[in-house]
């Protein structure tokens, strides 16, 4: 999971097109419904196909994304984006992991993005995930060029929480996105620090707030494991690490997601 791969670049070279009214906003040929979720498919540029297929992996040609929008969405305004990253176990996809985050994100005024391909990869690698997330972001940037300045956070459970660090560090190293937070649930090993040391993103990466969400009855990532992760992150140099517990097990609790998104807004002043 932690092998080095070339860095993906989300290229943006589009001029301002102008957006008139939020109820006329479209994406991949579909009308955006504020407060709703789009289930879209779109062609992948050759760049992202090649990147996903690195290491003789499967070559995707079509992206698939679930994108949830706030109730008062207007693309002329600034909206933070929460990107969902799932575990690779049992062929689990980002879209399959999205439901616990969607209503929490909508309620807090966030876009929730879960991006995949329409096929299953031979190797569900970091390169595969980064390519598909990068392609989905490019789709947003093409439609709404101002969205290149929107803050981006990452959320994941268990293996997905561990993968967020690699996906974010690879994207951050290209200096194309503004990362504003990590929501990490059910995590029993600090892979964020490993990703930071491997990809060496800008020093500002250590300013990104990290919310650790621990179920008090979690048998896979028990509370003491979260304490170890918190200590490791602080030792690496991360300045804003918060550990919160809830009455639950190995799961994403929507109430915790809402609190984390509010905290990210507060620290990021957006």
C-alpha cells in the first residue's frame, strides 16, 4: 500500500465560463439538485487512464462518482469538498462507503464526493485511487473553474482511514488542492505519518487538522490504538490532532462527521 508512485497532477487550464443560477448548474449532463446526490459516469482522460493502469494494472476508461450537494448549493459560492476513501478489503469501493457521510455533509454545507471506476482493478492501489479522485476533481474544475480554490477534506474508516494519508499526500505534493482536514474513524495504525515521510508534501501539510473518531466498543481499532495513533501524529509534528470517542463499534458515526466538519471550518476560517 505504501509503495511510491509518480505524483498525479490535476491540470487546470480552463477560463472562467460564468455561472448564472444554481438551479441551472449541470455536471456530466445531469442537473444538480441542491440537497440531492448525483450518480454520474464520465469518460476518463488518457492521463488518468495511464496513471491508474501503472504497474500493469487494469485500465479504466469511465469514471463513476456519487456527489452530494448542500441544500443551498450555488456554484458561484465557495463550498468545501469531503472526499471519501474506502478500504480495499472485499472489493469495497469509495461509493459504497459514502452513505454515513452524505447527510452529515449536506447538513453542514459540504459537497461529499466518492469517486471510482466502472470496473474492478486487478490491484486496488494508491495510484488507482488517486487517478480516479483526480479525474473526478478535474470534472468539477472543468465545470466550475472557481472550485479549484475550494477546501478539500478526506474521510475514511479503518483501511480507508489509513489510505487517506497517501491519497492526500500524493495530491498535495502537486500543489493543486487546498487540504483542510482528515476524518479518520476506526484507525489502529498511523499511516498518515508514513505518507508524509514518503511523499514529502509542503511543510504546511502538518497544519492540516486531524479528527480521530473512536468507537468505545471497537474490537478492531480499540480506544488505546487510537491513543497510539494520536501520539504518533503529534510526534510527527501535526499541530491539530483531536481524538473523540462515541458509543459504538467499528463504524462511521454521522454525528462525529458533522462535528469534525464544523471543526475544520472553524480552524480553516471558511
